[in-house]
């Protein structure tokens, strides 16, 4: 059976990567060479499942809609993105050394995926059994555990991929998985137009479907063939960040980059309130959720290619343009509310604009940091930047307290102004691609 599986995966690997000799390993340990095709296939399947799960239970969209459907207070929706982003980022700074001390690291990803699956399934159960604030707090509590597990998985997979998949095919594995997940998002979005009066059941079904995706991913990843790795030399990025905080004082270019990146958090914070505004203006028409899922699927499909090519020429310009698009979209959303527009497709277009802009912001700031840093400073830059941004993300959840005072439209406008300020701040960043 294993011989037939290996023969099949070797053929698929050759077709997927264009490598006629799938046993040629370029940068993985020699002992892992013969397992390269199998491990590549497993990564594609596992990542396809988790990326699909991300669409089915998106903290920026689906969970916000779920909180509204169960009658949770509006401010809770504003906590989804800060919890999801910060608690998936901050733990990475402190668990790296623990994972490094284990010769086999795939199990961290396996069990992390199982925990994520159980948490998302629990969110669906909470929506079915509870209502109002009780359901909201239950969903947010499970999102905390989900995000912590997500952070562990993020650290583990970087290490495992480095030992089991050639760097010349890692991007292909992620790319194929993103394409599959994008197709899933589009299919789910289309199905949202046929839900009728069963919207809550459909949302619960999305959570349960996402749970199955993560559980399947964990089971699949168990079959990765991983050779024992070195267990020495591991250090926590958190300790490194504390030692290198002086960079914010002594390195003006890096300091301005961190300030600019912090201002760009406005684009992430705007998502849940744009969803709340959509629910408010369209009387929670479930076709609006379907159209927004379609919009984000299309934005993800085209965003990487468009922004990626531009970032190779100037990541600074990407930040400026994407920031202007995000800010303009948020201000337009406020204008649409003021004009009492209730068109589902108008809000889908707005969500598309924000999703497309946000993908450019993420790609632009990542590319800028990599190209700005040198071999000697890259680790310190990353650790310090992630620490500051993680803490600001967590603190940013407090802004949701403004929702009862100025409403979701007011917060979307506020974050739109914030991201325009970020785009202006990006003008002051020196070019890093020109040299």
C-alpha cells in the first residue's frame, strides 16, 4: 500500500512542480529526500483544508455575522480581529524554543489543528445552544483558545516544512492550497443565496464544516515523514525582542516602519464593523454574506498577483496605494450609509475593495521588512516588530467600546481616516527595492 501511495505521489509531484526527477532534493536533509513527493502532497492537502476552514469560519466575516445572528452585543464583533490576530502572533514569540527542543515537531501542528477544529465546532454548538451575550462570550472565549493554537501551528509548520519540503516547491504547495480554498469560498458564497430563512443553521453548518476541515488536516499531517531535527540553539523571539527594543530608539528607518505598520492596523480593525454596517443596512439579508464571501474569494485570487508584481518594484508604493484604497473604501462605506443605500452588491463591492487593499498592505509591509533588513538584522527586526504589533492588536480591541456611541458606520469612518494617515506615513519610508 505504501509503495503504491509513494508511486502515485511521485507522479503527482512531478506534474505539480515540473520536476521530472522527484527524488532530487535541493535543500532538505538527505534522509528526507525519498519522502519529498509524499510530504509535498500531504502539505497541499493539509493546507487546503486549513485555508478552506479559514474561509468557512473567518473571524473578519463569518464569525462577525454569527455574533449578530445570535444577538450578541455589537461591540463583541469588534473583538474578533484583535483576538484572532494578536493571540495567533504573540505566542509565536515564546514557544519557538520549546518546539525547537523536540526532535519531531509535526505533532505540534497535528494537535494544534485538532484544538482549532474542536474550538470552531464549539462555536457552532454555542450558537445552537445559547443566545445573546452568553453565546457571544462563549464564541469569543473559544476564539482565544483557537488563536493560541494557531500561533503554535504557525511556528511548527515553518520548521517542519524546512525539513520535509524543498524551498523550490513550498510556494507551490501554499499556492495550490490557496487556489483550492478560494474555490471553496466562492462555492460557499454562491450557496449563501439559497439559504432562505435558515441562516443561523447555515452559519452553524459553516462552523461544523470548518471544524471537520481542521480535524482532517490534523489527521493528514500525522502522515508527514519527518526526520529528527537538531534540538540545540533554539531561542525565544520574545526574549530577543526585549533585548532589541533599543532598535526603536536607535534605528530611525525601522522606527518609522513600525509606526507606519501600526497605523495600518486600521484596515484590519475596519472589517468587522463593515460587516456590522452591512447587516444594519441590508436588514441582515443573508445574500449579503454570500456576496461578501464571493468578493473576498475574488480579492484573494487576484490580490496576490497584482500586489506581488508591484512589490518587487516598490513595496513602499504598494503600501501607499493599498492604504489609499482601504481608506477610500471605508469613507465610501460611511457615505453609502449616510445615503441610506441598502444594496447587497454595493456592500459586496465595498468589502471587495477593503479585502483587496488589505492583502496589498499585508504583502507590502512584509516585503518591505524583508528587503529593508540585512542578514544580521532580520531576526531582530521581525521579533521587535511582531511584539509591538501584537500588543497593539490586543489593545485595539478596546476601540470596540466606541460602537454603542458612534455605531459601526462611525468606526468604519474612523478606521478609514487612520489607514489614510498610514498611507501618508508610508510616503516618508525610504525606497528599499531601488538598490
